[in-house]
């Protein structure tokens, strides 16, 4: 009976189903507490929801700013806005039915993330760590919050990036062209959901090529096939952007705004969100008047001018965003600890533990000599760089939270193993001493 129960609790099917049920229960509770959600704000995705609304209303991929028709946009890559637009088209724009469908699907994405989490952790740290990481994801606060409260690509991106990471580990033993072609397609799908993960692609593909060269396996044609499929998948969106804007925009147009929000004279903590055109009427009108491309170009110039003329302030802001990324707070941790609620303090402690254990797990993976430790290191070192430069957010970090959680649980599993070994050695010590010859 005990073995049977353990087997059930270790099953990814059971853990995934349980995770989905927990999240749907939270959605139900949230709906009962807030029966009339704002139609143009959360939980409908703000700018993303506005673009999905425009698509569903027959206005095309356009108008991300609240209450303003601003024309075509490249603010987002296409997959998730069209996905939400499809739901709006069938179940109604900003209706409760659409909200329920969207939240249910986001809960499903969050629950399904357990499958790659389990696979990655098992390969890197063993069966026990895999089960521990899967159950930790079930109850991780951010993994409960985002699928139930946000309409954004955040949850889907975390799921797809976890699959990419898992696939990269598996591709180390695969050198055939069909497998690499599928790998390139998976990367393209992920990048067209959220381009933030693109920063890791050169390192992941480069690592696979390096590992193939080490064992004298074929790599040139497979890697070329993956990159060709990836590039071809991006072509339709790039062509659309060029036809609409007359400018070469491969993925998104909004980098200038994101850079300016984190680098201008009015930034206080890590960004000036109140200056966002979706919340600042004057900026929204300016965005509409200038047009998206000109507006973004102006914001990029202003941000770069500020960074060039205020190097000390820029470095200070980057450091604050570094802290914010790892501790998931834009406010000073000291201020949170002194003036925050008990919930805020608990969340700060949890994020401190997650970050410290995550780094310990990465160190353990490196010391074990496993070449796949390189992938974990790149996630921690490379992925956050753009957010140190622009502005950080717990939501921006969420796509790599599964990897951080795996490393943290791996560190705990390693520490427990060391503790068990030490206890075993201490128990053996008296027997060893008694076996020594008497003097």
C-alpha cells in the first residue's frame, strides 16, 4: 500500500493533474471574490489584450494602447495575441466566458510545465530531485499567480522554454537532420511567442555543436538545417512588418520604450511605469500622434542620451534591477523588510532562498563535471542581461523560473545527500573504533 501511494505521488500524470486542479480552484475563488473584473485591464492582458481585441474586431494587428486607436503595431510577436484573439472571436471580446477559457488554458500550460521540469531535473540531479522539483512547482507562488491572474504569454513561454531546455539536453545525443529540424522549429515557435528567450539560442546551439565536435559527430548539416528552419519561420512576420512600416523589424518594435522606461531622469526605483503610454494620457496621445516607429525611435534616443550623460545613475539603476531580478522586488529589500507586510517579508525570504539555492545548484552541477551544467549557467548569466539594461520584473523572470527551481531543488537534494552520508559515517565510527586492537 505504501509503495503504491509513493508510486502515485511520484507520477507526473498525477502531479500535473493535481497542479491543474489547484490552479482552477484558485481561479474559481478569485472569480467569486471579484465577480466583475475590469474589461480593459487585468485579467485581459492590457496592451496584449487590446491587440487581441483589435484582431477579433477585424481591425488587424493594431492598437495596443488603452482607449486609443493607434494603427498597426509590432509591439508583440504574433502567436499569443492571435491565440487570444481566436478565443475572443469564439467566446466574445472581454467576456467572462473568454476569461474562463483563457485562464483554464494558462492553468493547463502551468501544469504541463511539470513534465519538462521532471525530465530536466531527473537527467541533471536524479529521480528524487525530479519528484521534488515537480511538487515544488505545484505550490510555487509565482506559478500559482500568473496563470490565474494574468492574460499574457508568461505562462506559455515558461512551458515552451522548459521544453526547449529539455530538448537541448536530449539533442546532445541526436545528430540526425530531422531531429535538428524539429529543434529549430521549436525555437522559432518559442521566439514568436516571446523573443526574450532568443538571447539563449546562440549559446544553446553553440553548445550542441561543441559537444558534437568533441565526439566527431556530424554537426554542420544538422545545425544548418535547424537554423534554416528557424529563419524561414520568422520570414512571414518580418515581411508583414516591412510591408506595414517600411522598416526591417524582425520581431518587435518596442525596445526603445522599454529602454526609456528604465533609463530617464524620472526613474525612482528600477523603472518609471507611470510614464508608460498605456497609463500616461500625454504619452499615449504622443504615441498616437507620432506613430509607433517614430515614437519608439525617439524614446530610444532619449534613453541612450540619458545613459551616456549619466553613467553613474545608469550603473546604479542597473544594480537595482539586478537585485530586483533576483529578489523579485522593485523596492529596496531593506525597505520591504522594515515596512512591508508579513506576506511581503515571507515572499522576500522565499525569493532569497530560491536565488541562493539556485546558485548553489548551478555550482554543484558544474563541480559534478556534467557538460550540461553550461546550459544552466547560461540561463542564469545571459537571460537577465537585457532586463538589467531596461527594467526588471518578476513577470519577466518567470520564463526561467522552472530552471531556477530545478537548480534550487537539486541543491537541496545534494545537501540532504551529504547530510545522510555524514550521519552514516558517524554511525559507523564506533564499530570501527571497537575493532581496533587493545593497547
